[in-house]
């Protein structure tokens, strides 16, 4: 909506990372209209294609230094999403016996409650609860301080997986 108010003299700056997790779009109609991707992702693609035809660089500024993640996480993100261009500048010390990343795979199906527009997968919720409990049981107090559930961030593809199933009632 704010873009509707822009004039020829308006400078528009979009900030965000289209390579990070985005909402899933299930609507075939949205896909057919090309609106199954974020505005930032669509503009990045448009500018990249147009600039490639003109043999120019797109008018994009990318931040290449990551200050917030553990070095191993930044290296993983750099190699998988950023063509090895992301540099870590974090002072986070690794925690012995607690890897900064773990990947788990579960089987299940996505369910949608009638009163919600979001989805959830109970197999994912159950696995997530197991992993949060595991983290709580081996919490590295010396490095991280006394455990507080507010110090644990859960990122899920669907808000209902976190909100409706209250994974923090441990």
C-alpha cells in the first residue's frame, strides 16, 4: 500500500532478505499471477534480469558481514544461500558438546484448523518439543547463564505450530 503513495520524486528503499524463510503459498491462482513470492524477491529477480540484458550490476546493496550468528552457522548460510560471500564477524564462543546447528527430518502431514488460516504438522511439533526439552536438559549455564524459556527462539514455517500448540509448556 505505501508504494501506491509514491510519486516520480519518491525514493523507495526495500530492506529484507528474500533468501531467508518466507511464507508458503498454496494458492494456484496466486502462483499463476506470480504473487507467490515476496515483493523483494520479485524485484530482485526483475532487476537482475534487466541488468543482465544491459550488462550492468543491479541497484542492490547486500550486507556481507554477519555479526550475530555463530561462525559455523554463518559459514553454512554463506555456502548454501550466498555463494560463499557472507563473512562472519561474531564473537560468540562455541559451546562444547552442543553443535550450533542440527537438522532433523520428520514425516507427517500439514493440517489446518477450520478457525485458522495457518497450518501445522503434529509430527514436527512433537519433534520440536523433544528437541527443546533436550536443549533445556543440557543447557550450558556457564556459557549462557541461567536458563530462561524466553532465551529460546523457535522458528517454524507456520505460526500455528508455535502458537496453538504451546511448545513452551515444558
